[in-house]
């Protein structure tokens, strides 16, 4: 059989001046000449950064990936891309997801790589890397960084979701600053991303259920030695994927996306999953709509008892059997013939999975919550849709009618929410505008607004909240998110006023403002067209080209891909 000519040989296999330049400067790292002789070159796309605490252990994890690549006969070459740390970046990491995807895409295409290992952890690093890799479509595989160990405070388990509880307790006088400081020191007790089923864990579950990581990837804690084992096995596998030419486009079929939606429902995954999966589908060319999240979540119960929708943590999910055990519980609903990164089908990967703890992973016949997944709401308040996560909401508020208390932007909210004279009661509906993709810009995680202090003091713990922004995957409450079109697009949401009656009916999938369309049109007629306030740089580009939440918040010019060909040599 004729030996496959590797893409990297377009660089390292050249004769004369060009070949000399490509190889000679690489040799200053001590690489022997035979390493460049038709050996698969594997890029390790690393989002390590000390400004991204969730990914701060990635330099060490990359060494395990390298060992696997070398064992399998490949040449590993590690390279950095911009890293997005959810906890530090202002104004929001989401503003830069598309920028990182461009960084990844161009770094892969421009360099002599035959395959890529994507090192993902903190929320936006996973979709950004997957989006970029999809647009090049070389053989690629994901290794996630893993969740941190469960926090311990006052004899109980805590995680990121408790931050929202602590915040409300501080504001209502149920917790002191000293107690908060102790909790702060007790929560993040190891390397890794959030210990709950927040967005980072949801993204790790997403790549495993899509089939673009090895089985077991999602749940192994960052501090567990098995995370390094999986990284080494991932390094071995990518070399084989290059030989077999297994690319994202050969794995990411329509059926694979349906599986991911179903698994996200079963684990109570983040609402951010919606915009990221839509964006990935757009890059790989799979038709996917907002309505599909409603369709394929429907009938899938919540079987993973994890915060914020349940009780336990990612560490517990790992001990209980991880995502393979979850997928086996809902196997009858999955497309089990889908091929995955290890060359096997979903069925092959999960048929022998064991559920070791039914407190953590329930049976489909006796789930923790029959309400799961994402419900897509439609109505005159969200002409192109909005979403709610029923498993994290209050049952009593799933059908609700109340007067709007409107905040025109995040600054307005912060200025008025603690005002004792704020005209609000427990039946009111909090409405936050202009925190969408263009309006903020970047669509921050502010949708789960803290409740008015005067209501917290009365013991109110939840209210209906509506915004065109997002919510942290660690958050909870009866929160309607991703209203589309956003306020900055001058749809009906832009003209909701204080006192307007708003009706939410999750069962009927409706969200309406009780104002006739003629009045809404009159209000819209006096609105000024949205103007990009940025005059230069990336923020200007973002506002000019970002799409709405219902289609994934990607740039209009990044849909699809340009492949792996480079049309011109550099010398």
C-alpha cells in the first residue's frame, strides 16, 4: 500500500531553500532530522494561561499529550492561542469567543500540521477551539482539563452555584463578610474548572456526547491522575486519526448534534450550550435551529443529580460512572450508530458502562426531575425566540403574569435594584435590556439578576427575570434568557415599559407582553437606529458582524470554513 503523503510534508519535505528554512529553524529546538521525514506532525493547541485559572494546569497536562503522540510515532508541537478566563476578563469572555476561534483557525491552517489536539477547559475555550478547528477540518480531538474537586465549607459541599446564594445572603444579612471570606478560601481547592454542571462542565459533556473526545473525558476531575492518562491516550489516538483521516466533519453529523442536545438535557447542562452548539453547527455546515433544542430535549428527563439543578458535583458524577453511564441510561433515545473519535460507535462506547450510584445518576424510569433540557419560548416579546431552563426554575413561576420592572441597561439595574423605593413586589417581572450581543456588547452573564434587597428581606427567593443576555451555567432561578431580537435590534423587547403586563407560560412555550402590536409599533417608530459606538478595533468588528442569539452569536463572515489548503508559500 502506498504510504500517505502528509500535509506537513508540504513544508518539511521540500528541497532547496524553502526546505532548508522550514527545517533549519525548527532544529534549533534540538529536533533530529529524521523527525521531519514523513512523521505525522500534531499540533497541541493550548489555552494555558495564569489569567485563566481553570486552565492553569495545562502546561503539565500537555506533557501527557506529548508522551502519547511520541509513543504513537508523531511529532508533537505545542502552540498557544488566546485564552479566555471567565472569572477575570472584562467586559465578558463571550465578547472574545469568536476572536479565539479565528486565532485557532488561522494558526492551524497556516502551520505544518497534520492533526490537532485541542486543550479546552474554561467556558469559552471549548466552543472557540472547536469552532476554529471545524473551519479547517483537519483531524482533531479534544481533551478537557477537568473540574476541580468539590469545595468544603462548614462541613458541607459547596461549588460555584453557591456564590449566588452567598451573594443574596450577604445582601439580606444572613451571612457576614468574614463568613464569606472563609467560604472563598474553601471553594476552589484544586486545579480545574467549576465543580458543578456549569458551562465548562457542560462543554466537556458536549464534546464527549458529540463524539469528538475519548469516552470518559467530561467527568474525570482535573486533580485525578486518570486525567493525565486520558491526555496520553488522546495523544496516541490523534496520530491514528491522522492515518485514518478522521476529521470533525466525519464525526459531527446531524445525528451527533441531536445526541448532544439530549445529553445536555439529561445532565441539566448550561443554557450557554445553546449558543455554542448553534455556532459549532454553523461552522461544520449542519443545519441546526433554536427549535431543535426544544424538540430533542423534549421527553429526556433529568437523570444527573448535579448542581445547579440538583445536589451533587462533577467529582460525584465521575465516581458514579460519568457521561458513559448517563448516556447508557438514555440509550434508547440516542443515535447509537454515530462514529466517535476513537473509531467506535456510541453504542460500542457505552454498552458496558456501569452506574455505580443511583443517587447521582438516576434511572430514566425514576428521574430526579421530569423537567429537563431547554424550553424555547416564542411570543411577541421574543419574536425570534428565547430560552428557559425548567430544571433550574421554580415550579410555581412556570406560569406567571406580572407587571414589568424595566432596567434599560446593566448600569440602570445596579443603580436601582437596592433602592427601597423601587416599585416592585414578588409578583413583578424584572426586565433587563441592552445586554445582548450588540447592546453590551458581548452578551454578558447577568440574566440571573439579583433580587431587590427589599424583597430578599421579606424572604423572597425567586422571581421571573427576562433579558437579552446570558446566565452563568452555574446560575439558577426562573430566568428567561437570549431574547431575540435583542433590544439593540429595536424589536418589541426594546419598547417594554414599566407596568406592562408580561405573561409567561412555559408549558405552552409562550412569552408575551400584554400590549397590542399597534402600540408596540408606535413605540418602536420613535426609536433611533442602533449605532456602533466603537470606532476601531475588535469591539467595532464584533458589533458590525455579530449575529443574534437564536443563530449562535457567531460572525456572519465565519459561517462554514475555508479548509486546510494554503494557496501560497511564504518564501
